[in-house]
C-alpha cells in the first residue's frame, strides 16, 4: 500500500473533487464553526460571476490554517529540503516523502498529510456534533426537567410543611391535654392525701388527749389514794385501762401517700422516652463496651469488645482466674458504672434465640451456679429475656411475660436515675417493651447474657 502511495511522489497530486450537499445551518452547524458557508450551493456564482469553491475546500483551507496543521508559510523538511506533505503515525510528526523511503521514518506507519487532515477534521466534526447534542440535552433538561422539578418542589415542600405543622400541632395539643389531665390528677391526689393527713391528725390528736387524760387520772389515783381506796378502785382502773386500749395504735398506710401512677400515663411515658432516645439531647453511652474481665469462658469477645458470641465448646486454653468473671452462667457485664443521670444504649440481638439484656448491681455475685449469679433470678438484677420463643421481664425470680407484635432485631435500654425508671424499647418503632420503677440503692452495670449466636452493642 505504501509502495502504491509513493509511486510518483514528485508528481502533482490530482485535485479531488468533493461534492457538497446543501444543508440548513441547524442540520450542519459544525461547518459554520469551521468557517464554511453551508448555505452556498456548489457551483453558485458570486456577484463577480465566478464560481464559489466547494464548501469542503473552503472548510479545508480555513481549518488547516486555524487548526495549525498547515501554517500560512510553506514548511519544508530540514534534512531533505522537501515539502512536509506526509505524516508519520508512529512518531506523530510531519515528514517529507524522502523521510518515508530513506529517512528516519523508513518502515514506519505513514499516511499522506491530506488524509491525516481529513481524518482529524472528521473526528473534530464528530466531537463538535456530540457536544452540540449534549448541549441540546442540557438545554432540554434545564428548560423542561428542572422547571418541572421546581414546580413539584414547591408543591412537595408545602405539603411537607403542612404535614410537619399538623403533626406537631396534634402532638402539642395531645401533650397539653395530657399535661392538664395529669396535673389535675396530681392536684386531686394531693388534696386527698392532705385530707387524710388532716383526718388522721385530728383523730390521733383527740386519741392522744384522751389517753393523756386517762393516764393523768390513773396517776392521780395511784399517788393520792389510800390502800383501801386503791383496792376499791380496781373496777374503775380496769375501765380506764380498757378505754386506753381502745384508742388503738397509729400506723402508716398507703392512704397517706400519693399514688405513684397519678403523674404517669402511656402517652406521657412514650413521648418522654422518645424525646430521651431520639431527641437532640439523647443520652447514649457512646463508649460502652463489654468488660472482658467479667465474660464467661463460653463467650467470645470481638477485637473492639462490642460483640459477644456464644461458643458451643469450651476453649482449649482456659481463661485466667478473675474474681470479676462469671464462672458458670454465660454472662458478661458492661464497662461503665452508672449511679446518676440518664443513660441509654442499644443492643443488636439479630436472630439470637436466647439472650438477656438489662442491668444489675455492681456487687452481683459472679461465682457459682446458683440463682445469686443468674441474671433476673435475684433482687440484684433486672433483665429482658428471650428464651424458648417467648419474651419476658425477669427480676428476683419473678417472670412477667411480654407480648411482642414483631420480633425485635434491636433492644434499647433507658435508665433514668432521677425518676428511678428502667425502660426497654424497640428503637426502630420507638415501641416501649416494658417499663419498671425502682429506687435503686447503688451503682449499676449494664448486664448481658447469650446462649445462641451473638449480640452486639451499637453506637
């Protein structure tokens, strides 16, 4: 092929006639960019009567000069002093015909410069047309898609605002009504207890005055009566003693205390728990981990000490003795002691069919197989348990079965010292699973147990 191209290198190359087809500017916009006049048809005479050059020829002349492929001055080969009318594809440079035969580019892949220019021009035309199509798509996107999105945005934003306002208003109204109802209930309970206290005060005041009078008379009889009179007063003394015994003994009763539930309700507790768990001031224990010193030998800890996995077999190498470690029950405790404030943490239980999560006193017994070291079976621990397909709350050996609409994948624990409240909840739906009130007497630790798969503390 190269031999045929170089048969007559010195001969003048015949002019190639390129037919130009008239196109509208919109159909052939790139020619306008390249300097051609796409509206001029081939062979159409100008005002001077001469034929206009073909559109392709005009475009070639213009683009060759503007693109830098051909400069305005004739370029010659420095080595052979011939016109640089070939292009070396291998070295990407302009060469003369002698360079292809005896020069430095002998054996390289070469092509006539005219062909190279045509290929570059065609590629440039394709690129510019693609850019134009891309610009048209962008214009359509801006004019139609984005405009429609802006309109939809306004509608969606207004609907969202109305929804937020409506829900907050409903929640506010419900909370205000519940606040008013509970405050009235507290007021009634306060008045009831005050009335009971007044009644008790009056009753026992009169009883004390009567008892004091009886005692005074008996003391007078004892100190001012002769032996004969004292003996003859046995009947009177017995009557007064019987009268004194009839007064009775004062005792404290629940009627003298406010009912604990007068200031609580399902609605208030749920909204309070949601605010504590998901509000801007959530009380999450971000640094809580499992305490490896307490983990039973059947439990394996992850490297970050956040995942507790049950082992079906004892490890070959026994763990070193530690007074804090549970030696029988598959328990582990948290790394943080809690004695004030409000705290919450979430445990991923996943598909585990046997686990316990809750709290216990720091002094919970760690050794032995008895109930004193078994979570939920003593008065030192409070746990939510999942075992044998049922959920329950355990404390001091007493079980309270819990009804679950769905099987929770995560269980959250909220401990509020000021209100002496321990609450278990399902984070995804903010559903309260169980709530208990207890006056805790000392520092507490998060408590865990697992005998199937694993559980993880989430942060």
